[in-house]
C-alpha cells in the first residue's frame, strides 16, 4: 500500500458541499459553507491538505511520459487502429496541430499543478507551525517541476511568480521567453533547496536531493554544464542512492516491479495506488497509473501480465539497439512472440496494423500491467509508480555535463561504466566525442520507455536525423492549444510553423 495518499480533503469538502446544495435545507444554513482564499490556510491541516492536492496532479504525468516516447524514435502509437486516440497518432506522424486534445491535456494538467502549488506559495505567511517551511519548499519544487514540463513541451509560457493566475490575466500577462521561464524555475528550486530535508518524510515527497537532481537537469537542458555537474555530483556524492541491484539482496530484474518501488534508486518517484478508479470521461481522476493499462498487451491471456490497450509499442530498431548480452533489453522490452513461445497458454490480439504507427511485436515491459489486486477497473487503476528521476538518470546527466562541458572525462567515464556494469556489459574506455556518443547511447538504452527520449534528441539537436517527419524550427516544441491562443485574444503568439 502506498503511504502517500493523493486525495485532498479540500476536494472532498467541496464535493460534500455540492452534494448538500441539492437539498432544500442547504439554502438555510448560516453561514453558508465555503472554501476560498480568505477562509483557507488558517491551520496546519489546511497547508497539509493543500500540498497533497498539489502532489495529486503529478499522477497526470502519464500523458507526458507516453507522448514523450511516441513523439520520439522509440515507439509507435499503436492502439486498436490508426485512428485510436487520434492525438497520439498525429504526434507519432509529426502531423499534430493546435487542435489536439492530448497535447491540451499536458497544458491543462501541468498548469493545474502550477496553480495548486502557487496557491500555497502565495499564502505561505498566513499562519505558522513547525514544518511549514518544508511544505512551502515542496510547493516550490512542484511548481518548478510542472513549469519545467511546460517549457519542454511548449517553449515560452506565461509566468506569475507572485502567485496564482486569475481569470482575465490571459489578456494582460504575455508568454515569457524560454530564458525567463528557466530563470523562474531555477529561482523556485533555489528557494526550495533552502527548506527541503535530505530525506523524505514519506515516500514520494520531494527532498533536497530530488530538487538538486531536477535543478541539474534544468541546467543541463540549457547547456550550463558546469553548474549542472555541480548539482548532480552533489546527489551522487550524498551517499543516499545507488543503482538498484548492486547492493544487498536486490535483484536488478525487480527494478520496475512492485518490489523495486521507492528503492535506493528513486531520487523522485510519483506514487500510484490501485484502490480507486476512474472512467474514460475523467482519466486524471484515477489514483492508478493510466499509462500502464494503455501500454498493456491487447487481448492478453497468460501469466505475469494483464491485458491492456496496446499503445506505445517499442520499435524493432529500438529493440535491436541493445546488445544481445545487455540485461536491460528483456527487462525493458517484451517480445510478445518470444514470450508466447516460452509460456504455455499465452494468447493475445493485434490491433493497429498501420505500417507507420501500428503493431511492432514489442511492448514497454517497464510499464505494462502486472497481475495485481487493483480495483475496480484493471485498465485504469494500476498501482505501478512512475520513476520520474532515477539515480541512473542522474549518473548519465552528470556524465554528459562533465563530458560536454570539458570538465572531467575520466569521472564521466566512471559514471557510464557504472551503468554498463549493472547491465552486464564490459567497461568501455573512450573519451571526447566518442564518450559523448556513448553517453547518448546509454541514455536511450537505460531510459527507454520512461518519456525522456524526445527531449534528449531535441536538446542535443539530433531529432531531425532520428524522427521521421520532424521539421527543424517547428517540431522542437508543440503547439499552444488553440483555445489558449483564442482566450488571450491575440496577446499570445502561436509557436512557429503551427
């Protein structure tokens, strides 16, 4: 069972109020029930409820992760047909437009996270209690996390450091430059570092080192190699993390199983539970990891796994990128034909057979449904946590910063060889550009299926050579949803090419 619960008492209270409003007696209650910025944040519990509400939005990360793979050269959209979840199919083909419900979800969910985090920050001085500084620091980490997702996907966005956006401000607050958004994110993380603890109060909470890891990543995305290496090396040298399966009785094969959740490799991990479901009208209402059911094997019957909808299918080229001796290949990608041949009673169906976006014969084994006790909907309530920042990612980011910044190739090589060693591969001895290419290769192999590949290709200017249909000067970012452009009444320009 997950320790961190993601249902805000505020939401529950508002729901109860709406229920009561249907009765005749409710209109006679004096004073009427209400929760707003004037009546909230009066107690420690109010702040604790609010921070849970801010963490709650992280569960919508499934959209970012699955589309971050589909947009890259790693996976096909898949699904039942070439029209199933048309927004994903369009991104796979690089034919997406400002009218795309799935891209709009990324905009909406992440701005909702910004709003909830900002609500806490703007009210940080309303009252005082022991531990409040930590909660406010967590809110700043979360706001930075959501804004980083937004700037990665959409480029410059509107920002409001002092607090929440209010209705009408879309007419007065312009989109900021990418540089200003990154400066805003760095500022939030710098303030978060002043208040966060080195260890989490419970699994899933932001810590000093998850903030340093995120700051290192933010700096790396801007090619600020020296500062990035400093932050990432602080995480590595903290002694709090190691590669799972390299110490004690850990088994590397369990890293993406339930046994491997919240392990010593988890620098920041998004928590899910299978005890509360949702429906297709409100996927983000699920407390489970929706990406898992969507990535499952269509019509599957057999051991270990449950069936799913067959999206986000690794490509043959991605499977072949692994050496046959690489332990990560079969832990990351499931070859369904080989699996069926090895296990009696396995049955499955094939959906989308479009040659560009359809069935490949492979599934994202890291995040496909395992047989478990989730309820009530096996496809929408999977409790598999998302490993948002892994120690392996930190090692490879640090290696890249050290190498590309001309700082220390020998230390960078050591970090790369730690990754290779766990994968069952011999050490390599390269430097300079050869080491750069090896770091890029190891990032793909280590992090496949985790939503990072598209952005790695874009920030290192390799996307046009790797992604079919990618147009330089356009596809580095995605279009601002058409509704947002319309709401601003011309204040916000659309991204180039859209």
